[in-house]
C-alpha cells in the first residue's frame, strides 16, 4: 500500500497539483531511494555519501578518560546535503503518522474542519517533541552534563561533536526544514501560514545558531526543556479535543510553562553572561570556532530574551482568551436564569404578579364562602 498525503476518490491527472498533493509521500520516498541506491555503485557513491552519512569526522587519539580512540565530528557546508536527505525522511514519517494514526482517529471522532487541522498539528508535534525529549535526555545523561553544569561553558569552543550529538542537531534542522513544504502539502489555510512561518523560523534560527556558534551543549539543554513543556501542551490539547471538559492538563502546562521560561533565562545568563564572560579565550577566531566576544554574547542573550518575551506574550493572550471563553458561558447562563425568574408562568398570570394575589385575580376560598352565605 502506497503512502499518500491525502486520500481522494478521484484520480487527478499525472503531475497536476492535486496529484502531487495526494502522492507527495510516494514521490519523496522514491527520491530518497535514489540516494540509497546510489550508494551501491562506486561512481555515484561519492555524490550520495554526503547526503546519507554524517560528514567531517575526526579521529581523536586515546586519552586518560578513554582508552580507545574516539571518532568525533565538526560542522561544515556539506551538512546542508545531509539536512536535505533527512528532511525527505521527515516528510515520509510525517505522512506515515498522518495516514496510519491521525486519520484513523479523525474518522472515529468526526471533528470539524478547525478541530481537524489543530488535532493533526498537535498529533504531529507531540510525537516529535516526545521523541526529541527522550533522545535529548539520553544525550544529556550520557555526556554527564547533569553532574556538572559548568560543562555548558567549560572548555569553550565545543567544536567537536559525538555522533549522537551531531545527528541530533541534523535531525532537528531537518525536521523544522520539512515543516516548510508541509505547509503546501497539507493545504494550510492562508490565515494560518504567517503563524506557522514565525515559529518555524524561530526554531531554525535558534537551532542553527546554537549549532554554528558551538553552543551545542547549551542548545541541547534548552531544547529539551522547551520541548517537554510544548509536549505537555499538545498532549493536553489532544485530550481536550476528545473531551472538552478536560482542563487539568492546561493548568499543569501553564505552571510548567512559566517555570520553563525562568529556567531558560537563568541557564542562558549563567552560561553566556557569566561562564563565557569569565573565560580566558575571548577572541573572535573563525578557524578555531571561537565566537566568545562581547557583541556575540550580547546578540545571543538578546535573541533568547526577545524570543522568551514573545512566547510569554503569546501565552498571556492564550490564557486571557481561555478565561473569556469560560466566563462568557457562565454569564449567559446567569442571564437565562434571571430572565426565567422574571417571566411569570401561566398559573402566576392567573393568580397575580409573581405569585401574589390581586383584587382582580381569582376568588379565594374565603370569598367563595361569603358568596355562598
């Protein structure tokens, strides 16, 4: 069974826009297979290797800590080819999750068009955030960053990566790059495209910045922290779509969101503002990958602070919108109760206003006795 971005009853013309949208996953998988098949032949292998395998490996001789020589990596221009190939892989995985998981749930739940698009977005992002959190946490533990926070800035510049560390950053860049063509493949609404482009651009800017400025250790910690908070939000939104009375997840997310912003600022200032500022090698050197100079440090802190302020502003608007949505139904119910009390029933109209008997109302039992007498 082939992978299709979207199912349709009609067969569109070959190479038409609708044909590309329905079969984009199959087209991309064929393109990825071309690179893999090229590895089998000696003539084409030299061209295919930069796309499939990590480049710029360096063998480090044995030290006191490690008996065997280690293979480490640094970054270069050929990483763009690797990012392109794994962007194709991300598009294929996106289609697999969409067709075999999310579409099946959508058919059962019968969501509206608005909820359908938001459910797909949260489903895709929650899977990515969960995978990245587990991967990043394992790297954080294996590199012993938790035992000593000074390793975030100690021995800067961190020009050499382990295989897992470099592959993690390549995967991050590939995923957020694949989100750009997905706007076309998923037929994103025009009013949603600016919002999508803003957060995709912010992710690419910060991930690439940490990768190229050799701040990969700090970037890893901040990404795991941010992804964990975002994972809670999207999972809570998935539960909310299935049951609109579910609000506990958003309350937990709101608390952790604020704590996450504070920890991000603290770790950034501690690493860039204090750790790197007190380092001895404060000189701009492109050959050695040293960017520890005052203008770069100010730019890094400014970009982080501005981004956190922007995210916090969006968070406050989201909370205010939720508060208005919850307060408006309560006010409408109160109005209904008040109007229901103010309107007299048929019996009340017969007996008088608001249940009180008037002189023009029905005769009381006492009046009946007087008449009979």
